[in-house]
């Protein structure tokens, strides 16, 4: 009887305070980049797009049944953690690197990795610098308050390169200084380099991204500590997007796939089992998320993939069964 009572008590999730607040206001508040093409950028009409943006839309769809019930709050590198800590935003989805210090000391917890990246360098194509070790004694533009700044210092010290960082609070100032010739190189995550080169260079071909990566930069969303229910929702929506790709569930076929004979597909879409109640959500929470944004592969391809403006290869961000690092625990 005791065991049965225990099982009954954990059969459905208790709605956390964050989920309660989201339902009361009718929208998810998502902290994003002020403008990084492929990850989070608004067009002239104020329409947001990017991987980080789509992750938030999927969470809004799973939580409220509508991916448009969302408010985007653009944040710079210095503002982002305070905004999450203070409750100004529900989730931070802003090309932020998962590190021990951030995870353990800032009152936040990372929900997973949505893009595996690494820090690189961009230099003028006409120059003599063809690899990172040739940056000895050079000036490098970098944004302050980022893992990028710390990695640059570590790389310079470890290799005795005496690199001279030129530090800027805003990314726009750092990239502007590089393109104006004030620094011999600009450094950030390799995906960010591709984004900046495509968006800001007068002629992208005039700049090359050096082949070396000097760090591991697992980028992903984070939520405030202390609300396990909201943490579980944010985490499992991302896992669900990965699972959807693995099982071939797309934005276009999600309704047809509800007639699948694959038990895993039927569980993901809430046809045979109600996993939503364990998260405090509706039975078809994941189907709504996929319908709003497509699966992870579709999100990647649309925003940064080979057919997008950034033309980034899938690489390590491919599914685990295709040579990549993307591996989701099963929805069951």
C-alpha cells in the first residue's frame, strides 16, 4: 500500500512557480542576444529568428500551446545573468557557454546543449596570418564579460603569444573596431564569426576564419535554480526536438505521424502515453512544439545550416547515430 501511495504521489507534476507565472501572464519571457544572425536577430519589422529563438518558441508551444505566446528580451553579455537571476526573464537562450562557474555560482542551471561550438579567430584574408599561433604579439578585438575574453588570455599565456586584447563592452563595438582595422583579429565562437562575417563585412571573402578552435563552447539555455518543474520542461522540450529528428517527425508530417506504428513516435506525440502530466503540461505538449518550430535538424538547417546564409556544416551538431554529439534521453 505504501509503495502504491508513493507511485500515486509522483504520477503527475506539481506546477512550479515559474510555470504558474507563465500561465497567468499568457507568455514565456525569453532572454536572447541583441543581434547575432543564426541564433537571435530581429528583422526591420521586429520579427525574431535564430536557433535560440526557436528553442524558446518550442518551449512556449509546449507550455501554452502556441509558439507565438512569447516575449523576447534582447540582452548583452553583461545583462544576461542578472536578468535571469532577477526574474525579468523565464529562460535565457542566448548563445551562452555552459561552464562550471556559471552553473554552480550564478543561481542558474543549464538545461542542455543546443549548439556545440568552439572559439576561433577571424583575420583579413590578405594578411600573413594563416593559423592561430601566428597571432603572437598582435591585437585582438574581444567582447568583455564573456568566456571568449578568458579563453583568449588562457590561450595567449599557454602558448607565450603575448596577444594584446582590445576589449569592448558591446559586441557591435568589437566587430566594428575589427572591420575598421583597429585590431589585427577578432575572436568569438566560430559560429559567431561566420555570422558577423556574413552580416557586417563589406565583402565576406576579404576575411578568413582560422582553422583552429581554442576552446569547447557548449551553448545552451539556462533557467533559475530552485524551480525543478520549469527546469524539467525546458530540458525535455530540447530533448524532444532531438528525439523528433531521430524518429523522422517533422513540422510538416507531425499530424500524419500520429498514425505511426512505432511505439516511440506515438509516445513522443502523446498518442499512447500522457508524458505531459509528468511535466504539468498537456498530453500533446511535444506535438505542439514540433508543429511550431520543426525538429532540431529543421531548426539547425533553417538558421545556420548549409542552405542558410551562414552555411555552417552540421558537424558535431549532428545526431549521435550520424557521427555527431546530439544524443537525447528517451521520452518514455
